C-alpha cells in the first residue's frame, strides 16, 4: 500500500439532520424523513416553495418547535458530533448554532444597537469582547452603524434584516440557520445581504443553512442545495449542478425550454414522476 499521498479525510459536517419526522398538534405530519448535512465552513441552501417545510426544518434544528406545538418524532440531529434534540434553544445558541427567523424579527421599540446587544445574552465572556463584536458587526453592516440610534421599527426592511443577522452574530455563532433572508426585499438589497453572508462565511468561518424560496440567488451563493417538497427532499446536489438541472430551471428558476413558466402552473404529478424516476 502506498501511504505517501493518503486521500484527505472527508470533512466532518458541522450539522447533520438524519431522517427526521415532524408532527404538529400530535397529528399533522409535516416532515416525512428529511436528511441533510452542512459541511463545516459551508453554505448550504434548503429550497422549496411555500409550505414545503423549510421553516419547520430550521425550527426542528434549533429546537423552536415546542412553541408551535410541533415535535420531532423520528430521526436525530447532530451538531458538531453531538445529538442536540434535547437541548434548549439557548443551550444550542451557547454551543454556536443560532436561527435568524423568517420575517426579520426585531424589537421594534428598541434602537438598532440595543437590538444587536440583545443577541449577546447567552455570552459569558465579558463586556469588552462584546463591544469588539459590536464593532465587527458594524464593519460588516456599515448601514447599521449609521442607523445605530434609530428605533428598529422605523428602519427599512433591508435594515431590519441586517439587524436580525447582526443580532445573531452577537452570539458568536459557528453556524447560522437563516430563514428567507430575501423575503420582501428589492433585488439590489437581496444581493447586498447575500454578499455579506458570503463574506461572513469566508472571513469569519460561519457555516450557513439558508432556507429560501428565491432559488436563483440561493444557488449562486450556496455550494450545495437541497430541494424540499411537501416535507420530503426530492433532489439535492452541488449548487452548480442544480442550476443546470432542467427540472430546477423549469420549476424553480423560471427559465424552462417552453418560455417562462411558473412553478405553480405545472401539474404536481409530472414533476414528481421526473424527479423520482
Ligand atoms: N404551527 C403549525 N401547526 C400546524 N401546521 C403548521 C404549523 N406551522 C407550519 N405548519 C404547516 O407545515 C407545513 C410547512 O410549513 P413551513 O412553514 O415549514 O413551510 P416553509 O417551506 O417554510 O414555507 P414558506 O416558504 O411559506 O415559509 C405547511 O403546510 C404549514 O401549513
Ligand atoms: Mg418558511
């Protein structure tokens, strides 16, 4: 055996979700065996239409389902090599995994800076370290520095999304679960926010799981993607391969062969048949 050039060990994923099932209200089965992994230092997209189960998947990971009367009834979730299903959301944040909620939840009556500071509540490393990280957030989001004293409720949608991401950064995360950052924002702002996500990934080593309906932008910034339909992963692959996949082009990117077509216009059985064939 020649051991001179051993193959590199496969990178350990920071997150792996294994065959999870989620039920709301004891009866509504929403996730039907979802598995995915996010490599350490990766950006992975979780794509799918309205109601596919993206938010449910993220909330299952960050343990926020209880508030919704939801429960993981099968499978397991492993973050940095350890099962995390029984941890509280705060304990998970302390370990480095935090969710940025859909709809950019900010405390509207607090200033932008106070919103950011609330993100540091799980930290025990002192005020000086927290101030340093606030400066870092302002480096990545110069707009927030300008608006630091403004009441968050009166800032623009883009600024609120930035505040929500900045707030998550204040917990010093290793991984951010980012739910629909593009929602309701103008294309230029979406681009600006995704560029910042990319920089945070490259420069700060933060791993991302991005839930998005905006397939186009998500597949340009992610390295790998999963497509969720009615609570099941129906397709996954390298972002580049997904961008070139005819079905993805047709149903999610709106650039199919027969002219622009809305995903909603296509009969569901046809789509399933092609992907599962
Ligand atoms: N608390 C709840 N109780 C019962 N059903 C729920 C609850 N939350 C979500 N659902 C259902 O679960 C399914 C998946 O919803 P989810 O919000 O995870 O989808 P999504 O992919 O995030 O959609 P969107 O793109 O609209 O945000 C939907 O059918 C939804 O109606
Ligand atoms: Mg959602």
